[in-house]
């Protein structure tokens, strides 16, 4: 049973080219994206979905500058947006978190993972191979960008015995994951019941328009996985929360801290 659900803005992506958000569309537009973490209070303790951005964003922002030929899509995070400071405002600390679900596996979801010393950590089983331990270098991105070295050291040394690989299952009582792909091999839908509704969080939709208009995201490893995920969420979810939509703060005010 989920007793409470909160959503936090944990960073800013600035503006991104339109074709990154809507596949093969809006080449002349820019869209703003935010990063979020989500906190569930369950019978099995506190569950955190994603941990936010790392402190050092220099490699990421250099890549974005060269790719977009602009500083418009620069990653930023304010002190008050760091997850440890958000938890402190809720009279919690990182040791109070029992479970962490990561989706997808990227620097903006794992960037503060090393602060959590007690939590079980759940990754996609498919994504673990493709995005974490695959010996072939990514053709798209420097590994040090999406998998910072200090997080590599933490995962493979200190947190090793707390890692759980999951796929299409209930990972904590009342909280399910379903592998989605679409954005990354490590992307999953997180689904749970809260206040009588089935809530789904998914990075297969950057903005609500992806889901509502059935338009795949532009940065997709498989657009057909995106479409299948939208179909799944239409069948299974009463509330769909797109992973990076700035309007989440207005659309879901009852969940926002």
C-alpha cells in the first residue's frame, strides 16, 4: 500500500531542440525540460525513483554545447533541488530511503546515488547489460558522461550487494515496474496505486504531448517501443506522469513539494 506520494524537481535541462522531444517534428522549435525524482511511502519503507544530477556537470554540458551548438540546453541544478536537501526539508535523510528504482540509467538519474548507503537499488535487467556492463562503447555518448566514475566505483564496490535486477514485476509491495525501452535499454514504467488510481511514471514520454498525441520521443532507441508503451499506459494507467514535463508542477500540484 502506498501511503504518500511526492514529486520533486531536481534539475533543469534548459531548452532542447524540438526534434529531441517529438520524433522528426518541430525542427524550428525549442522545448523546456525538467528533471524529477519521486518519493513513495510504502508499507516496506520509503521508495525513491531516481536520485537527480551529479555535482560535476562539465562533461555533460560540453557535450550538449557541441551537439546543439548552443548553451540553451545546459544542465543545471540548484542547491535546494539536490535530493539530500529536499529530503531534509521533509525531515528525512538519505539513510531513511529503503528502496531506489532507477529509470533510465543516466547521469541525471544516478548522479546522487552514492549518498544512499542503505537502500536496495533496482535496475532494469535488460538495461543492466546494455547500459551498465556492456563492454562495447556507446556509439552515442562518452561513458563518463552518463555513468560518472564516482558512481561506477560506488555501484561495483560499496553498493554491489544491494543491487537488484528486475523486469515486469512487483519490486516492492504495491509498486510494479515494466520494461519499456523506447528512450534507453534501461527505461521502465513505474506503476503503483495511490488514492484509488493507478499512477504511471515513464520516460517514454518526455512531455504529455508524446502520450496524448501518440508521437514518439525524438531521442528514442526504438520508436515502436514508445508506441507500445503509450498503448500499455492507456490500458493500465489512470494517471500518466511524463518524466521531464515542466507542466508536471502545475498538472500534479497535489503531489508537488
